[in-house]
C-alpha cells in the first residue's frame, strides 16, 4: 500500500527556497489543482497555483503568460529551485516555454496525463461543428495528425517524470482510442523523448490530480528525481 507521504514529512523538512508552479489542464481552472497545492505546501514547498485562460489563446501565448507568471512569483519569494507540476495541457505549456529558452533555476517537472503525442479524442471530435468554439485554438491543435502543434516540440531537456492513467470511463473510446487510456489520453501518448521516469496508475484523466497515490508519487519525484520504486517503469 502506498503511504501518505505528504503527511509523514515534518514541517520545514524541505528548504523554503524550493518553489512549485502548478499548471492546470484545458478547460479547467486553478481550483482543480487545489489538492496538490495543499499537500505540496504541507511538504514544505512554496506553491504557485496559476490560473490561465486555456481556451482563449494559442499555445505560444498561453505558455509565455502562464509559465512566466509562475516563474516571476517564485522569483519574488527568493526561490533557488523552481519545479513544475502540470495536468494535461499544462505540461505542453512547459514543453513549449522551455523549448525556446532555458532557466538555471528550473528543477524537476511532473506531468499528469500529458498529451505529449496528441489525443485521438481530438482527432475524432474536431470535425464536429462547434468543436473549436468549445475548446479554443489550442485545444483543436492537440490531435495526433499532421496539423498538431505537438509535432513542432522536440525532446524535453529537463528532469521529467510522467504519470499516465488507465481508467477509461468513456465508452466512445472503444471507437476513438487504441490502447490503454485515461479517457482522454492514451498511455503511449503520454511518453516523450528525454523523460526521466514514467509510471502508469489506475486513474482517470479528469480526477488524477486529486488522487492520493498520484500526489504521493509526485512529491517523491520532486524530492528524489524518481517515483516510488514499487510502480516505477
């Protein structure tokens, strides 16, 4: 059984100069990362939970805005190391931002359910009228086809751990997705060249960032650079 790691750490166990930036997913808000924010704070990190308009702008602008604001708030706290924990699209923002520039303070990154190779859900639903209006200019470009913005992103050059889910609650995925998936992203699609670690857990895309086991693994990776060994792959 996975222990509740975030409760076992004494107050102040981590240096106060470690900052974690949280980036939510598409069509979500910062409140969706609230459980992570609380438990990372209890583990001794200064946490910056960024809200950004995920359906309003294109990827480059979203990344420049959200990642820059997170970094700036960490700088203001005197951070000497800045980590990122992302859900879904949030991970793509981090890839986009750090593809174009580096940062000497960048620490470790954990991505939860990132569509690193795109999502077949977008492939199947994007031809439907109104899809772009609902999901925005970035959402419609997260497919797996040649028009996907993900083809322009190269390997990651930072220390990255990826958590993928395998609980599918959408019966339509029998027709839209090939292989184990979290209802939105396949396990295979979460992988990206250059990542340091990858694990698969029985969680759904929508709620994985609130799952205690996911949070335990996330904190362990931020502290050590690896996931808890019994499930690391």
